[in-house]
């Protein structure tokens, strides 16, 4: 990945302050190429996921899996991003670049940089480039400022129609992809208690993203590490998923999300792991909150199939004697059974197989475990929805 030089950035900021805008630097072995600006609010630019559109020329987003996409004819393409995260490459936001349907490089962004070349030497013909956010909201928000096409006679093209199927995943760190790029043996060979590092998180290869691509479905993922139904991993009971689900970004009460903008066919709810993080929660409190959240989702999505999932990191073996997994499965499956008995047949229970070593960061699922989870979810959706 080639970067916009600090000198060019200084010129950009200076001219912007004076009301002007210099042409972006284009990268080519034979010298600068002509450029074509594609603003973020261009009618042919596609945004997927939850975006704050109060300023449509600079939409802001933070959830993993949010995507920016454009089709075009050009020799190369760059993206403009105003990132608000860390400038430490190990702690900063990262994006998967997909060129003509194939994943290529990962782009590491910085608040000190605006323009990033994401594809070059593309040759003649039509091309399609997408950027998928790999990192979760707590790594920092980002504003999308548009694409830049490089090359003579560059032009924007129509993208294919959006996928007909739509999936939504609602979860915690497991659904975000926390630490899934690592593969660590447990003691005495190793120690997965590492702490969170954004460079080791890859949402593009989570079970939800894999399943969405299997069924050629559009995906929205709302997930926050540590969050629960009634309490988070640290025991806090405020701002849990039922409280923040209606937000566009989890950290901000405003703007609220317009649910008319995305109506899923299938909703995967993978919550509850963190409620059991500091011991077994109160059953009455947990069940009531879970039932309430399911009722909230059913009101929002009357025709969607709801999948209430558990696992794969909760266990009966640790801590001994608490039977956490047994209780977790029983409580969630009980919610599903009662709704089925009440006439809601578009809701089902899925218990992901408990993971086995090795593990990702902080005992999270590895890429291999996410593949297994995706296979189980695929089979479940085929059974329930006929996909």
C-alpha cells in the first residue's frame, strides 16, 4: 500500500483552509495520472451497514463489516478516509480490499492520513472495488470522503443490484472477530490471555461474513466486545445490546438508526456469553431481558427468521460446578420454545459446538472455529429457510 506523502497532506490542508482543493496524488511508474473525483454521496457509490448520514458528503461509521463500494473504468483507485482511531498500526482501524470479487490487501489507516491507494494497474475494462471494515467500533469512528479514480477517461459505472437476501448478526466480541487471526495453544504450551489487539481482528472472516458470502446475502453486523443482554463482561448493567441496538453507532445516542433502511430475512442473535462472564446471572433477570429483546426484534422485523444462538466459548467445565453452558442453552432455548408455542414459528435455536484449542486472543474463536461455526449456521439456515 502506497501512502499520501506528509508534504502533499500539508498542501491539502493548507488549500482546504483557503477554500481550494488540490488534485490528489496518483501513483504510477510512469508518473501522475489524470484523476476523477467520486464524492461519498455519489449516486453510484454503495454503502453497506449502518452509517450516520447527517452529512451525506462525509458519512460516519464504526461497526465492523461496514463496506464502501464502487464500480468504474480506470487504471487505479484510491479512497479518502478521515479516521478517528489510533495512529499506531497495531491499534488502528483496518480494511479488507476486494477487487473484482477477490480479496487483496489489508489497508491500515491513520488519523494522520487521508488518501489511500487500494488498487492499481487494473488494465482496461470494468472493475469493482470494495473496502470492508475489519475492526470493531471501539477502535474508532471513520468518515468516508469518497473515491478517486486514476487514469485517462476514468468513469464511474453502475454496480450490480444489491443481493436479494439479507442477514443481520447481533452479537459481542465473537461476532466481531476478536483475536481470530491468532491460534494459540492453552497452558502449558502457550497462553491465550493476551488482551485485545485490533491487528488480530478480522470481521471479513467471521462466521457471519462467511455465511453471508455463502448465500450471496447482504450483511449488517452490530456487535460490541464485552456486551451482553443484561450485563457486560465486567458486570456493568448499563448500555447493553437491548439498550443500544437502535443506535447507528454504539457509542452515540444520536442519530438513531432508521430500521426501514435495512429489513433482514434472517437475524442471528449471538448474545449472552458475557452475561455469564462473571458467574451465572440471575435467571429471572436474564430470561426476561432476552425475551424482551426478542420481542423488540419481532416488532421491528415481523417477517424475519430469528436465530437465537449460543456459544461457542461458554463451557460447563470451567469454572467447575457452575454448569454455565447448560443453563445458557436451557434459558435461550426456553425463550424460543415459548415463542413457538405462542404461534411464532419464525424463530429457532442454534447451539454452536463448543470450541476446542487452539484459541484466538483471550480464548476467542480462531479463524478455523469461525469456519466451523459458519458451516453450522449454513446448515441451520438451509433447514429453516430453505436456502
